[in-house]
C-alpha cells in the first residue's frame, strides 16, 4: 500500500486495456505461501504456518475449499523450499489410503481422497522473498495472457454463507475490472491495515480512488481494509511485470493497483459478507479454532464444546478436569 493517500482525478475507465478478459470465466487461483511464518515460531520452525490446524484441517485447506466453492478449478501455489508439506497435503498418500481401506475406515478414507480431488494443483517456487507481486509473477507460466485470476492470501479465513471468492467473482462479472475484498475493521483498527478510499456505488461495492497504509483514525478515508482476496486482471499482471521494486527491493501488488488507478483505470472494492479471521494473528487464530470447533460435528458433539466454553466463561472450570 502507498505510504501516502493517492488522490486521483478524472473519470475511471477512459482507456480500456486491449485484453479480452471480459469474455473469460475465472477458473484459476494463485495462492502465495512462501513466507516464513515467523510470528508463529517456534511452531513454524519445522512446518509451514499454513499447515497449522484449525480443529482438524490445516488453515490452507479452508482457503482452498473457499476457492473451489467459487468454481475455481486450478490452483497455483507459490511456495518456498520449506513448504513441501503443503504439496504433500494436497497429493495422494497411497500407503495411508491402503491402510485405511484395509481397516474398513471408509469415512476417513473418503475425506482423505476428497482433498486431492478438490482441484488441479500446481506448485512453483518463489526463488527469493521479493514481495507478493513477485510471488504472483512466479505463477504466470500457468496463467494465459488474457486470463483474469483470483489471488488469495492464506492469513485471512472467512466463514460466509456465500464464499468470499464467489462474492468477488460476481462483482468482477458485473464490472469486468479488478476487484479487491474489503472488510469493515472499525475505526479503532484502521491503523493496522491498508485502508481503501472511494465512493460507494451500491450497498456492498465501492469504486476506489486510492489507499492509505495504516492511517491514524482521523486520517483514514474509510474503515474498509483490503483483506487478502483479489480478482486480478491481465492489465494488473502486465503492470506487475513492469513495476519497479520499492525502496525495500520488493514488488508489491498494491503498487500495481495504485499505478492502475493513476492511469484513470477503475478498481472496485467488494465489501465482503461473512465473518473474517486474521489468522496471521495468534489471538485471531485461536478465535478461529474456537469458532469452527463449535460448528464441528465431532468436536462439538451434543454441544459438549459449547458447554465447556460456557463453564470457562462462568469461571466454573475445575483445575482437575
């Protein structure tokens, strides 16, 4: 995100990029997972942060399932050498499958088989930690020149009646321009996020005119933060190819968006409907685990987990459970 708010004048959409993405359905997603996960050390010393479990599924599986619910058929993971476990998770495990079958554990076997069949998976290494834009560029061999794509970051997990990715794709299909997921984080939290500015054109859609990175509450243009889901058009991908690295040497997706806006090209923000969990935060990760555990048929069988939470809240928890 830009350090200062970018004000733009003129009409959006004066010049349209000569790609044919308007006629194409979105069927691919890029998921960058090359980060080191240092905020979760020591748990992430020997395993990817994305493989930390929320109840009985790794966090990254929630992201993949969200994509699949939106009709995504191919998923490109941008990884690093420490992330082999992610590839293994979405691959077949013939030995484990055979053991489950021999023991008659058909339910567990079916759940296991379902993971590798969620989508077509590809894995590409990001050779150096040169920013999220650079990670996206690493996936371009799998993306057509005129093809729009969803970009999803694993720190944000949602519980939504209609998947957040579906909501973004629906907005893209209406406007045929880049779409950014926005979430109302409240005035007291704007200093933690990149905050979008613009005008509302419907209850849940904004036409954006810029961003400000981690503003003070009295300087924020809104309370809507960009949260880890994007529909990226071929024009944005082209800008990433030519985008100069920032002072830190990294290529940022946000900078490509800012360049796009400065060229008087439209970007839309979709205020997403659902509950968001920032699983880059230890507290939010634990809250997500509690939330999904209450909805889990085994973890909360007969409401046992909910009763446990109530006993904790009431201060009635025995030290000798």
